[in-house]
């Protein structure tokens, strides 16, 4: 290890002069020699081994004692030595344990930290073959596609339907009312998904390619549909509920009224993601009425739509972006009236972790509430249902993770930033009061390597008002008298935000590319999640945008602040949706981006999976799908392109890449292509990452990478 570090520093010293030797007032483009690039490649090969395990005292994995009054944890030092501590929770008193027998005894008698998030039931019921009534007197079942109810006492079967089929349309997904008087089921019209195929070209023990297939729903493909029925035991009656057919997702979860189980609620998300309803059903007659109806001209993000039913008080906690930000609302489920908005402001509720119905408290995580902070930093909060008593449990600046004691009286707050190492604090849950600082990260080992931490950076977006956040990695030996090409690590998928916010012990992928002589950046542009509704809506039927106007302005602003950033040589790389974005940079913004590596890209949203693409591009499949396709626009290619795909990709069908290739060939375009036999959804794996580095060295530094077929 010492030898490797010496060699690493020796290589650094052999490179051009650094900041302290800067003499030129105007930076010049960094144009390394071939010999220098070879030296950089050798340094990069050592980077992982040099930086790994140089960070210590960064994590407290608490083992709580059964009484909840104390816990112990073990810290690994930078010399790999281990030290155990016993902590009294109420006072924070920390005692070092040197007796190995005591440590062994503690290990036999402890409870792990409690996950903060409680499990919420699925929005969708799924399929039940047999269902026992709550009073244990009846069993509902299906036979040859029809509904029967069997008496537990006598075994007698009573048929409720006769038009179901063993194959084809059938009845199923049965659920009882709490008083066992009613049974809800569905006439199901099944749809079998079409398959996608791929060939494994090199399977051991074979001499032929092996064909594989899987069911795969693409945008516009039909769904299995459900007609809701009510079966009444008293009169052995069957009636169709007076409501729309469920033509999106599965049979919904039913929520019965607590004191009057004649009524139940269910949820319906319309296909196209523009309408969400909570609908009440009267089991005595099948009549329905809408309790909650949300409509939007863009989209409702279904995966982040949160509902929590409180049947004892006929209330519902529900999240909505109706005021422009994701917030929590309290709804009266008898009237549909919004009783109050629990959280409010220009900030985002990110996760609801738990609800205490008795105390009428909500525990949640949010970002953007603390002025002057990165709005993506997560903080933990608790509030009552009125929203009048909101408490920030984790007030320190940074991105937080909270780990609670089993009784939730105490928690360990671990917070950090990409360039600020973690701090672990012990806090009291009742009021968030700091009890003690348990550990502060020791980064002296990292600092000794000379490798810099990333730099967070913010600049105004396309509207001149909105802050766009990202980070930069720079060469370890960067020279302010030189201007380095920029490579953006891009992923503009609207399902989340992607720039790291917590400290990581090493950023090998981006830093290793940076140490070849690049400025490597990552940015969350408009159209990604975790900001305002307006910020997110940029992606609606507009995935081609990918936040590029914001990204380009961000990189230009970075160059204004840091003279070593060269905006005349900019490349980008990405995987999956990022692969789509990377090629999109060359097709739609060739005046700025000059080279791209696109791995397993979803280049045509008609080819990719239904659930992801219809969420952002809408339904029915409109002209924007074709107009924004990288396949349709392949003839616009400028700059240098490397396409990578794994032949066994089951996430994004490989033909998405092959269709781009065919379109490029038809247009007579020049590009490079790396297919990887046997590989699934990936950036290309270790070999693909090598080829990516080589591609940017050749394309942006104009230097041939090492010839690995020659021993040098």
C-alpha cells in the first residue's frame, strides 16, 4: 500500500506544473503528449486501490440493548483496527469496551436500529383464489372461472356466477366486507403481453445462438381489464357495480368504512396519468360517488402518489402537487372535503415515513425547506395533522439519514455533503435535541492521497431564476493555466434526481475519467424530480428536452467561475435513459456537445417499457413519440459517437440501439459500436468503461489511447 501511494505521487510529480506554478494570465487548452497520457492511464489504474478504505469513523451502526437505554457500536480505524463503544442514550456518555468477552456478550443481546419507514399496503389488491370471510363462516372461491361461496360448517357450495370461463374471461380477485355480508369480485378480461426477444450468441456448451424471450408491455399495449361486481350473501345476489371499467393496473385495494361497512372506497388512476380518483361504493345497491378527484393537464406521478386511510375517523392523508409543490392534505372521506393542508410552502415532501393515528402525527422527509441550502438535501420532520407543530428533527446543513432506536425515543442522525464528510449525532426524538456527537469522519488518509473531493456548483437555469444544481470532479493535478475538456455524466430520467448529495468514500468512475485530463460534471436539469411541479413538468411529452438548456448554461457558468473549464470541447455519456440523453446531445445540441458515449439507451420511447414511458410521454401514443425518437432523428448526427449495448438486456430491448444503428447506416453516418455478448442492462461493464475512457481521450484530447495489444 505504501509503495502504491509512493508510485501514485511520483506519477503526479512527473506531470505538468500545478496551480502554484501558474504564470500565464490566460489559460491555454490542455493538449497532453502521448507519453503523458500513458502516465495518466497508469495513475488511474492505481486510483481505486489508493483511495479505498482511506475514510474511517464515518458510520455508526448502532446495536440497541433490549431496554432501549443504551447501544453499542464498533468503529474501524484507518489502520483497520476496531474499537467498540457502549453509549448511554439519555446522556450520550460513551465508554470504550476493551473486554472482548463483554463485546461477545453484547452481540448476543441486542436489537438493530429501527427503519424509519413503515410499510404501506399496496394500492392494488392482486389476485386471490380463495378468500375466507372475517367471521370464518364462509370461503369464497373460483371454480372454472366462476364465483362460489362454500359454507365452512356444511361444505355446501353456492354458485354466484355462471358466465365465467376456465380460459378467457373469468371472475376473481375476491375480497370480503368486514361484517362478512358482502363479497367484492371482478369479471376479468385477461390480456397476454406480447414478447420481446434476444439472442445469446456465446453460451458455453452450445454451437448455436440461444433464443430468449420475455413478456414485455410497450407504450399503447392493452391491459387486462376489470369489471367490479358485488355478491350479497343474504339473498345470494350478484350485481355489477355502477362504475367505470378498471383498465389500468390491477384490482384496487378496498377500504371499508369502519362504523358502517356498507360502504367502501377504492382508488382509480386513469391511463395517461392525468386523473386520480377515490370512489365510494354502496354495497347495498352498487351505486358510486366520487370522494376525491384530481385532474392535471400534465401528469400525476403515480409511483409517488401517497394515500393513508384512517377508517376510525373517516379521514385520508393524501399527497398532491395541486399547489405546485408536493404536500400532504387531510381529507374527510365522508364528504370529500379537504379539512386542511398539513404541509405548505415552496418545498417538497419527499417521503412519508410513518403515521401515528392515535397521536395524529406524521413523520416525513422533505427537501428545500431550509433557506440557503441545496434543496435536494433531505431532512426528517414530524408534524401533527393540523401542520401547526412542525419540528425539524435534523436541523444541521447537509443530506441526512436517521436511524431510530426500537422505541423511537432516540435516533442517530448521519449527515454529510459530497465534499463534507459525515457527522454522526445522537439526538432525542421528542424535541430533536442534540445529546452528543458520536463520530466525526477521519479523512486524513484520503487527503494524503491528494485526490480532491467533488465541488458542488449551482447556476441559474433557462428561466434566469431557478437554481440548477450539480457537481464537478477535476484532475488531481489540475493546472489553472490549462483548459480541460468537459465530460458530462448525464441521466435525465424524470423519475428522480441523480446528482449525489451525500459524502462517498470514493468517486472512482467520475474521478478516474477526470484524472485522464477532464472536468467531469453531473447536473440535475429541469424535467427531473424532487423540485417544484413546474420544474418537473418540463419533461411532459418532452423527454427530448432532457434539461439541456439548463445543463448547457450550467457548464458555461462553471467556466465563468473556473478558468480551467473548456466549453469548446464538451462530451457526455449515459446509460439507459442517460444513453438516450447522451445521443440526444449530439442530435439536438451539436453546437455544444462534440462527443458522446450512449450505453443501452432507450432511444425510441415506443420500444421501451410501457409503465415508464407513458408516465412521462402520455397515452394514447402521440406524434411526439416518433418526433422525439433518436431513431427518427439519427440523420442529424454531428460529432463523435460510441454506442454500447448488452445483447441480453431485459430492461431496454437491445433493438432500441440496433434501430438507431440501422438509421445511422442508412444516413451514411460515422460512429463506433460495442456490443457485449451475454451482458444485460449496463454501461458496458469493465471493458465498456475502458472503451469509454479511450473514446473521450481520442475524441476530446486528440490523443490515441494505449494500444493494449502491445506490451508497453
